[in-house]
C-alpha cells in the first residue's frame, strides 16, 4: 500500500541520555491539559477528544533552548532520511513543538493533523520512553476505517508522515505507566 510507504520510522534519533533529560523537563512543565482546535481557530480543552498533559516548547522560555535544540536536531535527522524516500518534499518550516505526557487513561481519538485552519504538511512523533502499556499510535485506513499500522516505538524513535486526510491516527488509552512523546509539524 503506497499510503503506508509514506510513514517512516527511524530508530534512535535522540540518545537515551537526551530522552531522560527531556522527560525530566516534561515532568516539570507538562501540567496543563492539551487543547484541540475549536471554533474561531482557538484551542479548547476537550478531554473527550484529547486527554493528555501538554507543554508547548518555546526556545525563548527560560531554560528551554537546550531542550529545543535536542528536538530540533532529531527532527532535522528525520527530515534528511524522509526526503531520501519522498522526492518532492520541498522546503519545510518547523511550526511548533508540543511535549506530551500521557498518564493512565490518557488518549487522543482518531484524527488528522491538517485542516483548513491548520496548514500542516508533515507530522512528527518522537517517543521518549518504553515503560508503559497501551498508548499505541495506530494509523487507520482512510477508506475502510480499519487499523493498518501500529509502529513499535522505542525510546528515541521518530515517526514522520503526511499530515493530510490520508493519515488518520490515534493514541490508544494508556493502561499502565507514563508515556512521554513529542509531536511537531512542518509546513
């Protein structure tokens, strides 16, 4: 299936040491519920759609440049590999970086990352740990609505995929432990 070929997993783009640094940073900063885009393009908290703790990583925040650099380097590595497979990727610009902390019961229902109000081309998920059950990223066929891909993510792995309607995905409810991940988008 051609759609599946555009989902690329790259192992260990962030070292275990840097994963642990990011997790320590996230334990301090991921304190508020993540939002979803609502009416008027404003973020609203909707825990029936997305229930996870979140923090937007801003390189200008006190103490954040080191962590921003870790993520930015990982994304750069991922894009270099992705552009070897996808020939017409073009120039992309980093939009934003969202740090996510999934605790027991947290999830994100099936969705796509692009809409008329979110001009995103490429989506990125970076996994920072493995000590959890559930919390799986699952891609669903846009025609049959059946799951077709559930990447096995280890600490430091990255997934890159198009943000459009052909790539509905979800994060299943976390059953045990804490899942730390980073999401970002390029346009």
